[in-house]
C-alpha cells in the first residue's frame, strides 16, 4: 500500500500531460500549467495518504512488513471457506480488528435421503455433530409409495395426519351348479343353477393418524361404503328355465377400525426397520344377517323358495376382529424393499338369525368365520425427488367357516392373491398424492382395485 501514492501520482501526471493541447506554446503559459498540475497532484497524494491511514486503523489493510507474506497465505486459503487462526507474533494479529464470526452452517443429524422415498428424508444415521447438539430422536423409516393397507412410515411426534382415500373394486364370477344325478354321462336328471354376478364396491375412508412419539402412532379409520350387485339367476330348486336379473345395492357407514404401530428398532442404510402393529375392527356397519334375503320362509334345508340372494347389500362383515402384524423395510440404495406378515382373528357369534321375506327370521345358531393369514412384499424406487414407484404382491388365505362347530358344507379355504402397483407424487411439503392399482391373480380375488389417497400433515 506504500506504493499507492506514487501510482496515483504517475496516473495524475499522465492524465495532465494528455490534457495539454498538441499545439500549446512553451514559456510562461506552460510553467503556469505545470504549477497548477503539481498542486493538484499534491492534493491527491494527501487524500490517498489519509485513506490509507484510515484503512490501517480499521485493520482491513495489513502494514507494509506483512505485505509480502499475505498474498501467499491468501492463496493457500482461497476456495476453502475458512480463515487461518492468528499465530503468536503474527503482524496480522497485532493490528487486525477482531473478525466477526460467520454463521456456521447447521447440518441435520440425519443426512441420508434414501432413493425410492419420493424425495422424503430417511433418518438413516447420525452426523458427526450430533454430540454437540444433543441426542437425536429415533430414526424414522423411509417413505415409499403406499400400496398396502399398513403404511411404511410412522407419524412424527406431535403431528396429525388426515388421509382421505377412495377405493373402487370390481369383480365378476360365473357359477354353474348341477343339482341332480346322471343316468349316462350325456344325460342329467335334475336342475341347473346358473348365476352370473358382477359386483361394484366403492369405499370412501377418512383416516386419522397421530404421532404419540417418534416410535409410536395411533390410527382411526371411518369408512363409508357403497355397493351394487348385478346377478342373473334362476330360482333354486324349481323347474323353470326362465332367468331373472337382480339389481341390489347398499350404502352406509362401514366397520370402524382402530390401530397402533410401534417402531421396534433403529434402522438405517442396509439395516432393516421393524414395525409392529395391532388393529381392531368393529362391526358398526350393517352386517349380512340384518339384510332381507330373497327366501319365502327358509334358505336352508327343504321347502326353499326364492333365489337366496340379499335384497339389500351389507356394508360390514358382521364380526369383530383383531389383527396383529409385523412390517419390515430394508433401504438398499437405490431401492427400498418392504413386506409384512399379519394374522386376523375373527371372533365367532352366537344366536345368529337371518331375516327372510315377510319379516320372518331363520335361526343359524353359532357362526365362526375363518381366520385370515396374510403376507405381502414389494419394492419401492424413486423416479426423481418428488415421485416414487412401488410394486408388490399381497396374499391372504381365508379359513373355512363353521356353523355350530361344524364346517359349513361347501366352505373351503380361499386364497386371495393381488398384484399391486403404486405411484406417489409429493405436491407440497405436507401433501402427497398416491395412486395404487391391484389386479386379482386368483379366481376369488376382485378383478381390479383402484385406490387414490392424499394425506395431509398438520
């Protein structure tokens, strides 16, 4: 900086000489002009000296004896974003003003956003600065596009999630029952019962979840069901060949469910998360034994008249049930593998009556529905920071039904297999649109199911 006045002096002289006209005369006029320019140069030099003194006093400019060392030191620290600590005897320490501490960047304790989560952060580990800021909360499982009934992510502590959803299911089946005996293979003596059933079920559900802490959440589901069946059939045990078409429907509140889920361990990258769950299903919906069945007096045994079909469809199962489950998620970049096991215990009912035509009631006795064992597995993959894709398989094995301690004739174990595809798009920080499509792989499974859900976090 001691060369600044000389530099400005040279510049000033150059500018002054450049301002002299080419045809200027020598002599007294030239001497006067030089005198005026010398005076202006002295004023500029004094002004530069005053500015240099103020800069040194503020500590911005190092003294002259440190000028040679400063450039090499700055070159070493250039691009690092850090300032060197002053050393004892360093001339910079003597005259430099105390540096204003810069705000240090605050890094989250859980940095690893797992691919396949639709842009959500997964609490997969701890950063090195956790010890300075305190113990972090329990890591949360990564998010995936939900395709199963049990979500893979627990609600954060103190947060409320409201998730409206709409599910549509369609199934069709054809049945031909031969009631009689054959004299020869080509001749049947008896009756034919031919039925073609097409079912449409739409369920709108309001789900509420609350995070008790970082490992525990509770849930409540309130469904509203609308069903419509179209059945082409003929009356049982009659000789008529005429077929009848039945159009039935039903709507109302379904079976309300309550549940909780608890994260058992601290998972992470290449370490699975385990989530235990318990769900209780009520029988708030209209059960199958309350609707009127198309039978004159009886639907079982002799003297049966009518189709045996319900004139109004139920909206509930008619039984209480409890379902424990275990869900696991394994983050493995760039995908997340997930699955689970569940067992549904349906509680039996005694003194069950079925309502038939004319208001009569038919005693069925004790009904024990079969229990259900289920499992599912799948994989989630992130398409970008906001969108994710999931594919999975869901299977349920429904046990045989008993009446008065005896297996109902014709009741068999039913296998329900569904292939599921799910898509999820994060529209905002607290809003995600999820769509899942299911295709039935077994005869008793609905042909297609479609679910749209959009959770809101508060």
